[in-house]
C-alpha cells in the first residue's frame, strides 16, 4: 500500500454537528493523504481541516515543520471555510502549495485572501507566518509531488470544479479518485459537451477506490436538478461501469442522519448485488482510514 487516506470531513454544504450525525461526522470536506515517501496531500479545506491541523501539530511537536500540497476541488464555501482555522498556517517555516481550478471570476489566491479579509476575520492573510503558494490547475492537467502523481478532471458543478486521481509516483500500488461535488445527471446549465460521461468513466476506470458525491436519493434529486450533486444510485452505476474496487459515498447531505445513511448504504449494496457486481460500497466516516 503506497497511499494512505484519512477522512476528516465528510459532510456537504454546511457543518451539521449533533446527535444524529455522530457516526458519519458533521464536518465539511477534508481528506489527508500520506505517501510512501512521507509526502502530505490535503484534499479540500472544509471544517474538517481544523482537527487535521491539530493532529499535525501534535505529530510534529514543538519546532517541527509541516509541508503539504492542498488540492481544492473548487472554492465554494464548504470546501474552504476551515482554512483560517488550520493552525499550521500560523507556524513559521511551514510551507503549503494550494492548487485548485482556474476561474475567470476570481483568482485562487484572491479567494483565500478574502477569506481572511478584515470584514469577516480578525487575522489577515498577510499576517500568516507560513509560506503559501498558489498554483491553479486545469482540466486534464497532470502534476507530480512528494511520492504521488495527480491528474485533474473537470466535473459538472455550478461555477466549475475538479475531480482528482492520485497514484503513487513509484508506479507501485493502485490509485484512487476523489470527486467531491459532481452532478452525474444531465442539465442544461453545464457546458461539458458530448462525450463527457464517457470521458469521466475512463478517468475513473480501474481505480482501487472512488470517493464520489452521493448527496441525494433519486426522489430528492428531482427537486435539486442543476444544484451540482449526484444520487446514490448514479454513483453506484458510475463505479460499476468504471470497474473500480470500492465506492465511498461522500458529501453527505446536512439533513441526512446516521441511520438514514445506513439505509442508503444497504440500498447501494443491494443494487450492486442485483447487477451481479463485486463492488464494495461504504459511506465516508470521519476518522475512517483507507489504503491503496
């Protein structure tokens, strides 16, 4: 196993702490990825990144340095709102490279700086002691980092978003795909063009793990077309078509209780069984760890 994943935030749209979300978690998206060479990749900077930061500080101890690549799927609020509370950005000598989709409306650096503007946050971005670089990515772009390789794919979401496929730089082991916000259904609001579904399937094909948006049930989706999210059933069908080993349902709806998620997972497994597939289906839980 060459890449190790840990979930720090699994919920979509808005944090939803409370007695009904204890098992699957109420923090918004954030994953930690460790490579075999000691590299650290952070996927999204939702509220889950706050606890990740505390864990990193405890791990490195006083005077220890933290370096990471942060891959943001897009800059909607629930995917970046934890950044000002990520304690390592205040540490001198720490170093972070933040990548995400290019936007014609606002540069990636502008969005993060505005998160800490005086009107909305007491500490300004310019006061941070760590070194932070911004490096936007485009559809189809490939990059390499400390022990990993990543490729981006433009998905269907209002304002645009990227999915990422990560694998070991050594070529050993499998790969995983992280697609946090994506509408698999058709909608006139997207300019993806013909062949997008087939291209997405090929992007995902053969991955050991697919982490995919599964915000809605089929009935709920009919009231939310064009909002940029998928159903449980559609995520299962994509995973089966792309022949992945494991599907991890992600971006849980804020109103979805733990018990409801249990039932959704059971329904997905039944759907796989009815298709005669061997796909494993789980739902992302805070603290859950996986390896590829």
